[in-house]
C-alpha cells in the first residue's frame, strides 16, 4: 500500500513460451496494478546468471525447463513450477507447487494468487457474503448436480460455502455421503415459527462434505406445515452472520412470488438449461419474464452438453434471449460420481470462476 513503507511484492515469471508469459503478465498487471514489482525472464542464460547470487522474491513462476533444486536455496516463499505433464500435488518442499502449463490462464492465476495470498496482501479485505441462486425454467436440467459441483469447486478454491436446497420436496441427498434427514423435532418447531434470525437457531445441525449444507428435511414443506419463505429468511440470516463467502441456493422450478423474491435478493443468478428444444424454449420464456436478465447478475449455463447431438441453442429458427457462458459436458455414470469428482472437472471450475 502506498505510504505505509511496505515494499511491493516481487514476482518473477521465467519461461520461454511468450503466449503464456504475456497472458500471465497481463493478468497480474490488471489485477495488481502498481501493487507489485513484476519481472519477466525468457532467456535461460540470463536466468542462470541472476540466480547464481542470492535472490529474494515473493513468488517465482518458473517453467520446468528453467527449474532445478538450487532454486529452493533462495529466499522465495512461493515457487510454482509450470509442467507440461501435470502431476497432482506438491513436491516434498511445501513452498514448491506444480501447475499444469496448458490449463486456462484463469485457473493458473487463481491457483497462484490463492496459495500466495500472504505475500500479495490479500487477507486484509473480507469479502461480503454473496448469495448465488441456481434456477431452471424446466425440470431435468441437472441443476442440483451443477450447483453442488460448483459448491465443491468453490470450496477447493478455499471459499467458505453454504449450500441450501430450496425445493418444496428435497431430493438432493442422494449426492451426499450422509443422506439422513434432520430428525430433531425442535428444529421443525423453530422453522414453523421462523423469525428473521433463524440461522443461529439451526446452525448446529449444519453438516459439511467439502462444503457446508443444511441437511434435507424429513418430509415436504407441505407435510411439515412450513412456508416457502423460510428459505429466504434462512439466506438473509446466514448472510448476516458472515460465516460464509458464498451462500448457494438451489431452488425448484416453480416461478412464483417467493421465487421472484429470491431472485431479487441474490447477487448472482445462475440459470441452468440443456440443449434440447423444450429446455431452451422454457429458458427463453423465463428470460422474457425477468426484469434485467441481460445484466451481469445473470449467468446462463448449458448442462449435459453433447457436441454429437443437435442443439436448439444453435437453431436458426429460435431467437435466443440469453447467451450461454459455460457448457458442462455430459458426464458418464453421473449418478455414481461423488462431489470431489465433479469439483475436479474443468467445466465446473470455469463455472465457479464465473461466480467468483
């Protein structure tokens, strides 16, 4: 920061591939303009000469070609080795990380900045809790799988995430290791007399599998005598607590006053469709009924996408009222995959970054 006497973090990028270097250099310059000292080295002999004497830097991003064990003797708390053949995990030295050179620049940049937050002075500003609503205009789009997969991806990026399934009859539990519902009678008593401060009353029953979630109810809202408005009150109360970076609300397809209210309080609305004609037509109709749906508050994702099948999204007979930002490919044996599997998929990571 200017005027506090703190030196700027020194970041060194050492590689010969100009495309990757230029993209990373531009990203760092855009996100940390005048807050860092950025050096780019493309000449291997120059690099060897520089590192023949002790060097001090906050971050070193280095290609496998430039790297050797002697680099670890320098005063550099975070070293990122760009590898053509990616190996999961880290070296024996905890300050040395492997990164796949041929993933997206966004993925590379986010991994570097998250793991180097201490030297980049990123800890001082706490992010205000963001409410992200997942919604579909028709059933069968895989919205719940997408929303929970993105929750897992956000959690892998060190984000504190609360997942709330806002269905009148909940069926998301099949994706959990512990699918058991809330059985404590006092919880349902509190929910039936819900106040604006309901979250502290039910916080103790929240579970965690990669991310935090409110377990399923033991029956439908109608059977339990609960009003749909409990979800909005839960969201607002949990947001007020500041316990989470993201509250992800997975809502059912009914478009009514309660749903419109959830859309209104959400910071982001992720609308999930598929490429088939009924889903695309339904999404078009939904967009026509939402005010401001063309703003950056709304993100459109096509799930279960297959290049081999006809797509109504590309039909010349349909004038789309929305633009798809990310395509999530069809996963084989989707029902039998766990949350960690979904979180590792590149398309899920990209969708999570759209929210971040």
